[in-house]
């Protein structure tokens, strides 16, 4: 079952769009599989992706995402994992330096940066999946995504050194 490069790219973008919209992975794979079959048959008859989906890829992605339910249960399990991962990394560094101490600013700032990063990730993934961007623009967006939390962490370290907030020692 062969499909064109354009169809493969569309399916990859659809998968990314649906995933970043919080949809169930099994349902996503089911829809992608069915659509791949339809694309294969239609392309054999000389039709394009736009002919099959009946509009622009972005409109189709939004339509499919609107018809699927939000898989909040699956998404909520990632948040504790990310929070534990963030603090485990930070905790290890503090333990190696000889003391485990957190300021209120550090705890709140780390949580804020994590939530901001997750939100930014979802927005950028949906944007990249729904637009026809050059590779340079895609790489630039992903670079911004990668460097924004790092710069915020350095800013947080700076603020934490110069502003006194209550601390918690473990």
C-alpha cells in the first residue's frame, strides 16, 4: 500500500496535531490507518490529498480534532511524571552539593516554567502540524521551544540569589 510523499507528510502532521490536541493515541492510530487506506485507493485513481479530505489540511485536522473527545486521563498522568522528573534532577544536584534546600520562589518558579513549557510545546506542535512551513522555520520554532525554558531557569536562578523568600530544608 504505497502513498505519495505529500500524503505521508499529511498523515504525520495529522498525528502530531491530534496528539498535541490531547486525543487518545489508539484512536489517532485508528484514524491514521483508515485515512491511509483511503489515500492509497484515491491516489491510485489520480486524486490528491485535498480532493480526499475536501478542503485544506488545517480545516480537516480541526474537524477531526473537534469530533474526537479529549483524553484527559491519559494526559494527566504525564504531569506528575514531569514534575517528579524536574524535581528529581534538581534534588540530585542539591544533594551532591551537600544540602537540600528550596526557596518558595524556586518551587513556584520551577512549576510555572514547567507548565509554560508544556503549553508552549502543545501550541508549537499544533502550529507546525497545521501549517506548511519551511524546514528553517520549523527548526527555528523548535529552537525557541528548546531554549526558552533554559533561559527562564537561568533567570529564576538569578532572581533566587537576589530576592529573599522563605526556604524549605529537607
